[in-house]
């Protein structure tokens, strides 16, 4: 067998290529759909998580600020030392022993106003305004009137704005993991589709080659019958057809042989009679 023949045997069939493209396309479409659905679910779930976490931290920080106001009697101490604000936030949120604050516990995510609405600690990124921020009113019963009154308001950054900052820390990491999963799934689909198309292409090529040999008179061709699938049944039907054609050819050959044997004696007698008439041994008349 020449090298070119061996290379042609390893060449993928058209059916195998179509099957490969179909399987790969379906798997890639499924992987892309899963990726988009999970990404959307992560975005929604993470936004809700940020909202709940920020509200919980704001409530915890508000309780600590109320206690400090009741101890000092006003916000002048904080206005005089605004650099204490990051430490207060970290202390009230239980992060005073950390070298760096958690992404959801940074001081720039909170602001403070007094009872008159003036900023004690303005928003870090918008000192002249805080559009979109959420505000939690601070109440205390230790006032001059002795009644429960508002002593200020604690503002916290909305989750939508925090999402923009958190994307580089969490969402991009999760999406990068999802991209790796999709790539792995694509490679697995590639191997699966390639192996299946090669297996199916090899069997169909064997069937096509055997079918081409039948018109040439090679009725001894047989296909291996492995398994119980449709291709195996097709191989059995092909073998039955080849065996039937082979038996028919052998029967025709036997009939010709038997006919020739049966006609050999009468033809020999007829030939002898003709030669006798040609030699004049027997007369050439109507009887002969």
C-alpha cells in the first residue's frame, strides 16, 4: 500500500466533517448560552448581595456613630479631625486590625451630614453633592429636649456605583473563570466531535469502498459486523447482498458448466455426421 493510499484513508469524510461541525456548533452555542446566563445571574446576584451588605454595614456604622455623638454631644470633634473618619469606619465595622479595608468597608463609600443637612464628612467623589446615594437618618434620645430627635444622616454609596469598582475585583475574576470553563468545554467538544466524526467516517468509508468493489465483480468483500446499531445492521445487510450475488454467480457458472457437459455428446455426434457427409462416407440426402 502506497503512502498516498494510506493518507487518503486517514482523510476525513464529508459526512464526518458535517457531523463534526454540527456537534461543535451545538456545544459552542450551549456553552455561550450558559456563559451569558451565568454572567447575568452573577451580575444580578452580586448586585443584591452588595445592596444587602451595604445596608447591613451602614446600620452597624450608624449605631456606632450615634454612640459617639451621645458621648461628644455634637459632630464638631469629627469636623475638626476629618482624618479620623477612615479609622472610625474600620473600627465600627470590625476591621481595625486589618492592614487594608475590605472592598465593601472603605470609608469613601460613606458620608455624614448633621441635623441641618450640612456635610460633616462629604462624599469622597462628589464633595458638592451626593446624587444617587442612600441616606439613613440617625436618631438619638440623649438630646437637649430629652426626646428622640434626628442628629444627622449617614449616607452610603449605592450598589450600582460600587459595581463599577467591584467589576475589576470580583466580576472580572468570575467571568474569567467562566471563560476558562467555556474554553475547556469547547476543547472537550472538539475532541468528542472529532473522535465521533473520525469513527463514523471510517465506517462509512469502509462501506463506500466495499460498495464500489461490488460492480467490479468482487463479491468476496465483507464488512465487519460490530455492535447492534444501524451501521452494524447496514453492514449485515451488505454482507447478505454480497453473499447472494456471489451465490448467484456460482450458480450461473454451475449451470453453464452442466449445460456444456450435457451438450458435449450430442454435438460430438452431430459433428461426426457432418464430417462423414463431407468425406462422402454418408450420402447427402434428405434422410441424412
